[in-house]
C-alpha cells in the first residue's frame, strides 16, 4: 500500500540573529499509511513543533530545511514558497490543530468569517467560486456535526467564547476541508482536565465520522497516547530515539529516555490525580552546539563512558527502532 506521508532524513535548523545555527530536528524518517495515528512524545524543546512545520513544508525564517524530504501522497513539500504551501497544501492536504487556540484565531473577526476565509481561499485556488450562502451552509453543517452550539459559536468573536469553544472552533476550522493528514500539536495543553476530555472526544468524533483518518498527535503525555495512537515516536534533542507500536513503546520501552519518561509520568500520575508535566533530572542538551556521542548520556542512568563518545544510530531492538547501542 502506498504511503500517505513519507519523511526521509529530515533535518531542520534555525538561524538566530547572532548567526548561530540551532539544529532543532536531525535525520527524522518515518512513513504513515492512511488511517494511521502516530503519537509523538518528548519533553519541551525536543523539536516536536519544529518537526510539525517541516511536515507542512512551511519554512519561515529563522527556520530552514537542512536536508531531507517530506512527501504527501507522493508530492514533495520541499523547495516551495510559503505562498505556494498556504495556497495548495495547508488545510487541504496537511492541516494543523495548533497549540494555544487563542493565538490561532484572528480576534477581530467572527468565527464564521475566519472559517469562510479558509473555504473561500480553497475554492479560489481550485478555480471555483462558491457563494457566501453555500459557504455558510457548509460551515453550519460541519459545526452541527460536532454537536456544537453552532449559531452561537459561528456568530461570536473569539473573545466571546470559552477556552473549550475556541479550541473546538479551531479544530472545526482546521479540518473543514477534510485534510489527508491532520497534525495535532499538543491540542489539549493549557486546557483544564474537563475541557481536555471534550477536545479529545471531538477529535475522535471526527476520526469516526471519517472527516480525516490519518493523524499525528503530539503531546508530552505518554499515557494518553497509549489509548490514542497505533505507533509512537519518542523524540529527544531533535532525534527520534524510539519508534514502535504504542504497546511496544508504552508497555515495554527499551530506550533509557523512554523508560525515564514513562517513569516520570507514572509517578506523577499515582502521587496526584491530575498529571504533572514530566520531570527527569537535568535538562536536554543545547541544540546550538554539535553534540558528541549519545545525546541522552548526561542524564542516562545506565550510561557508560563510551556513550559520551559514540554517536548512536537507530537499530532494531525487540521489534522496534531504538537509538541506543546498549538497549536490549
Ligand atoms: N525561532 C527560533 N529560533 C531559534 N531556536 C528556536 C526557535 N524556535 C525554537 N527554537 C529551538 O528549537 C528547539 C526545538 O523547539 P520546539 O520545536 O519548539 O520543541 P517542542 O515543540 O518539542 O517543545 C528548542 O531548542 C528551541 O529552543
Ligand atoms: Mg511544541
């Protein structure tokens, strides 16, 4: 079966004002089939959101591609202008449900106008001219599907809505054109637990109704991914350090970082009812410098002296990929 998304050795960097190169994503490769849900987890600053921009082909300075390729249904997203990507790829082929719905919505426009713009831009790029009336009808039908208070939401400005209504509006708008691949970048962070559940349910309603079927779900909550994803990739310092099925990664992690991440989450889970952000002793290394040897060595409980010298490559361990010479 052909792949809907193919990512080949993708590396991305930022160029800071001081001319410093920050290697935020290094040599990431994976493929996705239609209907697959991939979870990506890792601490803050590991390159998850940067990877998302790369997967949309959206390179806005200071972010640049260093190398590699991203193909959606066989079509490369590399070497294209942001205008081309916005017109022909975003919302239609790849769509992102962003972190922080508030910033994603233009505060001066009503939800129905923001959504109508997305549809109008799309129909214009297809050389079609849909009437305003038809656009609103399609919008209303779609928002009704979610069991939302459609009239109220569509006729409100973002500020007039609750955090949950705003996030659901963002999800509604970003999936309006039935994109082939949906990327949800920590869609529930900054929401309270009740609203988080509503948002997760909405995403699953959309999957069930076949509005979209292929999704990348990014979160730093591994336990949530266990219920949601088929496959899981763990990111550390810009690299995939483990990649396998959800069951393999969550129930039988093999990379010391995945184990630490799971341990931190489970202990936070049992000590208090609501989960706390992950805490593992120490911090990820700076991506502004070249890193010798294993990137996790400084924090790894089972590091050996040679780990700080030897570059680690992904290899198959226990049926999944692990970036650790000593994993078994
Ligand atoms: N505009 C930027 N300029 C320079 N470095 C950046 C910029 N944005 C992010 N970074 C760096 O890129 C790395 C990855 O960040 P990000 O992709 O946001 O991680 P995550 O989403 O996993 O928290 C971090 O080290 C971050 O400091
Ligand atoms: Mg992020």
